[in-house]
C-alpha cells in the first residue's frame, strides 16, 4: 500500500491529539443503506480512500444492521498497514432492533463492534442519535459506561451524535470538561442548511472535536437524488433536485460544490461523506484538493444558494425531545 497522499489536509480533532483528514469516509453506504454495493467494491473504496489520504473512517452497528461494520473491517484489514495510521469511529445505542443506551447494552456493544471490525480498539465510540433516548440517561449512565471502556482501552475517545443541535449544548453543559471528546452533527453544514455554524464558537470553547457529516444532505445534493427513506419534505427534495439539475445543465458538479462548501470551514475537523465506489472517493478527494488550490466556485455557488433560498435551513423532526 502506497503511503497516504500528502495533499489531503489533516486537521486537529479538538483536544484529542488526533489529526483527521478533512474528508472523512462515511461507511453508512457500505451497509447498502443507499443502494447495492458489492463486497469487492466496498473493499476497493476503503483502499482507494486510504491511498488518497483519507485516514478517518466512521461506521455504526446500525448501518445495514451491522453490515457496514463488517465491510469496513474487511476493507481496513486489507490495507495491511499499522493500526495507528487510521482513525476509526463507531457508535452505540442505536441498532436495527431499536435504541438502547443502557450501560449494559453499550458495554456489550463495543465488544460486538470490535469483533465485526476485526480491531482491538476503536479511536472514537459515539452515542448514536441521542435525541431518541433520555439525555439524562446519556449524561448519568451511558457516558460513565463509556469512560470505563476508555479505562479498559477498548476506546480512546467518547462522542455524541444526533440531528437537533440543542442536544449538544444540553449534554456538554452537564458533563465535566474533557468527558465528551467529539460531537458529530449531520445535515447542518451543507449548502441548503448551515445552522451548525452558529454553534461552532460554543463547541470550540468546550474543546470538543467537531465532525460534520452528510455534506450532500444524505443524497439531496446529488444528481441521483436521495434514497426512498430520506426524511426531507417534498418541497425540500424538489428544490434540491432543481439545484442539481441546474448544475448539470451548466456542466458543473453539485457534489463538488457541496463538498467544497462544507470543507471551507476549518473549525470543522472532518467532513464525513458517505461513499460506496472508487469513483466517488476519487471525486470527493479531488474536490478537496481543488478547493485548496483554486478556492470555491463562487459564481455557481451564489446561483445555487439563490435556488435553495426558499428552503434554506429547513430540516425535519428527529427524536423524542424538542430541539
Ligand atoms: P452524504 O451526504 O455523505 O451522502 C451520501 C450519498 O451520496 C450516498 O448515496 C453516496 O453514494 C453519495 N455520494 C457520495 N459521493 C458522491 C459523488 N461524488 N457523486 C455522487 N454521489 C455521491 O450522507 P451520509 O452517508 O448519510 O453521511 C456521511 C456519513 O456520516 C455516513 O456514512 C455516516 O458515517 C455519518 N453519519 C452519521 C450520522 C449520525 O451519527 N447520526 C448521521 C448521518 C451521517
């Protein structure tokens, strides 16, 4: 395996001491969440990602009912490189059978994940979509259980993920500093929704690493459009499709524009994009490298922002709490 390309920027992840690639590999698509993908293509995508400088890989037992973790595990093993050359995050508390953030379940969960990933430890274990649980249980039971997993060296860092931004302030205001190392927000720093931006100063003041996922808004900002299960309103879907069609007509790539938009904010340590083919890896890494060399395509971006303005910052409900 060739050494990772020096061209893809590495950014510090909060106070963890880790340096993660600006483009992170989202492995949800390896669980066939976004359509079919063969095992060979999954392994080849992971290989191509690492070869092009991506060192950060994110998965969950929930994605494809454990399939994503298994596929990622095979892909990472096939790299044949020392374990400290890549950073792996997985999650706990959300499963195909439902949610369970109890200490007992998350403690068992990491052992199951490590087996599927064929690893001795993960760098980050994140409580997955905590708005579906009791946030007080997350603070008082789940996170303390994860601290024990840290002591047992099964995980290095603790994270929380979810959609409503209020969950992050709720938890971070209650736990002692340094307890939660990273947060993962999704669908809130892309061209159609940039509401994470207002929270960045607070998150930085707490010293947490900031991961922003779904720069393509889970497929809304792609030519093929989103999968069936996408929770956006019909209006949001149709306006995003109009934006994608406009780009195509102009000979521009909506995915490149969207990647570059999310990558531009350096307070975000890594932009996690879901990928399931060698071609997508190549395109998304190239978008980052071209951004560093040439900057954003301001003209097309302004046109796309104008098309998206009627739905700017429109989101959808998630979880059992009010955000
Ligand atoms: P995304 O916005 O990254 O979009 C993924 C979709 O875009 C897939 O269909 C993928 O095949 C396609 N795609 C990627 N690159 C493309 C390209 N160059 N051209 C055309 N299509 C392209 O959405 P996502 O996968 O949901 O989010 C990224 C990752 O972030 C996930 O895989 C997961 O690891 C993580 N994530 C975590 C949470 C959470 O913890 N709650 C939520 C969402 C995402």
